[in-house]
């Protein structure tokens, strides 16, 4: 399903919108951003699994396993992130071929950052799912969050343009993990015309901080909320 | 039937709040940002991207909410609620038409605040123009509702329905003038432009633009309304037939 969505966004929106905007090589810029957006929306899905497991009694089974709850949530975050990565991997590979990525070394660093980004998003999704406790409300909340986190990031347009449109939007985009991931991914492709960041280290630090924060939050919230059947 | 479907619709009120937030984020963030990076040639054709996109947003909202009826029909199919539906004192074709119409009416209701937002920022039409806009959008909403029910009746699981919905959404929207003007689509490929021209979503968006922004959209062809009417007639009949078959088969 996501593959159909991805391809139609590339071959329809990407191609046509590139004829509408004045950003140089916008098609390549958009396809790179789309890969990160797809990774983000796939990593979110781990939250829905939490509800399904609670509904079908799998949660009790997981709690009975000989691992600490901390290990359990770290495992869930890594599993969710890795699953999203494997799922989006072929799409990312296609997008790299389409846009003509050229720098393997940079790309290895960017790939590592995307791994951390994906784990961080899974951790965030788990933390929110455990806090909200209703799959409907979670669906709505993630939809609203998605609307703002994607649009207020550099996944679709460069940061300078967002800042020029509205300084508040620019400020929000500046601290958005999707911005860090999209910028690093573009830097990783090595295509000069779509690289807008001066210092990739800052984006990398941003992603590591995001990963650390949400993994920690996920562990803390998960540990507190599941006691006494709190997941029900 | 309409009352039943409206009650169901309001059970999703928080979902609708979420949907409206997403639509408004599209308008007040994405459209504003795209407005600053428009090519000069495109700007001279459409003016502001914000104004251009606002009518498209109303059509986007209409599509999302009118399509929700299919999700319910699909769920009813899986949970076998149609036994109750069949016990209602009405003919099957009335039941089917009622579902299609209520899907369309729900779409209109959800779309109203988005259309009002469009009027506030782009400009208000005259009473007759407003009636024309509402009539055409209702035709479109009924067609979308019919399309959604047709898909729901022919898909056995929610996952398949959602997959089909995603495919329909992306093809219909990205190959229409909801997000970009027809001149831009023509420069990407003449085949895409032909598809966009007969697309009912393009017709509805461009009709609102031709009324609210006549200085930029004076070449609107009223043939597009005919396409919308044809779309609506085809999918209302298909949905009626598919829905009747669905409840008879069960």
C-alpha cells in the first residue's frame, strides 16, 4: 500500500510540483524528503501494535518473558525502527537511483542517522500509545501531529523558505527531528544542489538527542503505565 | 437512513477535528510556504498559491469525508449489520440510494467550514454563485460517496479497502488541478493534462476558482460540470447496484 502511495507521490506530485516551484532540482529535493516522510509514517505504526497486543492478550505474554521492562521497551523501539527501515529500504533505494545519489561515505553516516531517527520515532509512538490508551484517540493525535511535524519540516521545502514565510514556522522547523533527518539524508546523497545544511554534525546531534530523549521517555512511561494492568 | 448515517458520522467528531486540523495545516503552512517559492510564470497565471489552493482544500475535505461512508459499509459487511438493514421497512434500492445520499450529505457538512474559510480569505460569491457551488459540490460528494461504497462492496477486508482508497486518492488528487494549475500539469505531460481536465475534482476546484478569482480563471469550461454529473451518475448507479447485491448475497 505504502509502495503505491510512494510511487504515485514521486511520479505525479514530485514531477508536476517540480514544474511549479523555483527551488533548483526540486524533484530530487522532494523525493529525498519523501523517503524520510515515509520512514516517519511507517515507524509510527508500532503504536498501533501496542493496542492490538493489549486487545488480543499478547501484552500479558510479553510481560511474562524473562526480560526486564526496560529491555522490553528498548527492544520494541529497536524492532519498530528496524521494521520501518526494512519496509522503507527498497523505496529509499529506488529514490536514490531516481535522484542519482553519488557519495557512499556520506550516505553511510546519513543511513546511521536515519536508523536512530526511526528508533526515536518508534519510542515516541510507544510512549504516546501507552499514555493515550485508546486507539481512536491515538489515531487522531498522530494524524494531527503528523500534519504539523511533516509540514513544519524541511521534508518538502528548504528551511530558508520556511523561515522567510513565517519566523515561527522557521523556529519550529529548526527543532523538528524530521528536518534533521531530511537534511542529513540529502547531505548523504552527495547531490550538491539539494544540500542546504552547512554543518551536518548539528543535524546528527539533533537526531541523537531526539533518539535519546524519546527512548528514555518511552522506557519511563512504559514502566509506569503498565503496572497493575495499566495498559488496558 | 440519512439520520442513521449522520448519527454515525458524529461518533467520529474527534476524528473530524483531527482531519480539519490536517486540512488547515495544509492551507496555513504548506500553501503559504509554496506561495513563496512559486515560479514567476506560475505566479502570473494563478496569483497567490494560498488563494489558488483554498478552493482545492474544500474539495479535499469533501473527498475525505464523503469517502468515510465506504469504511462504514465495509465494516457493516464484515460485522453482518446488513441483516438489520434488511429488516428496515423500505425497498432495497431506497436503502442503497439512502446510503449514497447520506455519504454525500456528510461530505457537504464536513466541507462547509473549509469552504467558509476559503470564502473568508479569497472572497465571497453572490447568492446564485453560492448555490451553483453548493449544487456542483453536492453532485461531486454523491459521486465520491458512490465510488466509496462501490469499492467497499467489492473489498472483503478493511485493509484492502484502505489500500484501494489510498490508490484512488493519490491518482485522483495528484492528477488533478487541486494542487497545481493545468498549465503546470501540461508542462509535465499532455496525457496527465488530459486526465486532469476530465477529473471531476479538477472541475469542482476550477469552478470555485473561476467564481472567486475570475481575473485568473476566466477560461473555465462548463463542460467540466458535465464531467462531474457523469461521474456522479455512474458511481451512484454502480454503488446502488453493488450495495443491493451485497445485502442480497449475505
